[in-house]
């Protein structure tokens, strides 16, 4: 099972998703106090839809997650900005958590993002970066997974 971590006490409020965790180990390694959040278990299938950007979470209603279809479209410039922002988030995690159990995983992903040749991608890219990496058989992580 996978986990969706929401801001607490925001039942039926849009944009309350905070993090996602693929499994119990990832959930346990998030830098959060679990009692401060609403954590809802859901299927790996739904997790992957969020991870790869084919769906987005609208809100939760009690223990039910409301999903919406998602459409991604990147120009070279918008993809570059997305990657820069993503790398900044990873950098902050790496800088502040050198002994974290997932440090190497995120450091490797930071390097993967840094080494991506944007000129090798056909634009407009009508999928998320995460889906693109998945289709290229490369590791794929979502910003919502950063511990």
C-alpha cells in the first residue's frame, strides 16, 4: 500500500496534499511528525498516477481521496524551470539531511536531473517529467516524495 499525506483538519478542502509515500518504509523516512497529518492509505496504482502526473489529488473527504485528471505540457523553457525548482528542493533536503537513509537515492536523482540533456527531448513534451523518465526506463521521483 501507498500513502498520501495531507495537512490535518482540512477535510474536503482542495490543495491539502502535502507528501506521498510509495510504501511504509518511505513513510517512516519522511521528516514529519505523523500525528500532525492526515495519512490515507491507497493503492500503488493511484500512487503511480500521482507520481507520474496522469492524475492529481483534489482533496480528501474523510478517508477517501478525490482525484482529477491531469494534463502536462512542457516547453523547453518551462521544463527547465520545473527541473531547476525540483533540484532546489532536493538540494535543500540533501544539505540538511546528510545522514538520512534516503540521501543517496535523492543525490543520485539530483545528478540525473543535472545531467538531463533538454535538447534531446521533443517539444512540446505532453507528459510529466516523471512519466518521461519512466518511459525512458530511468528512475523517476516526484517532488512530493522528497522526505
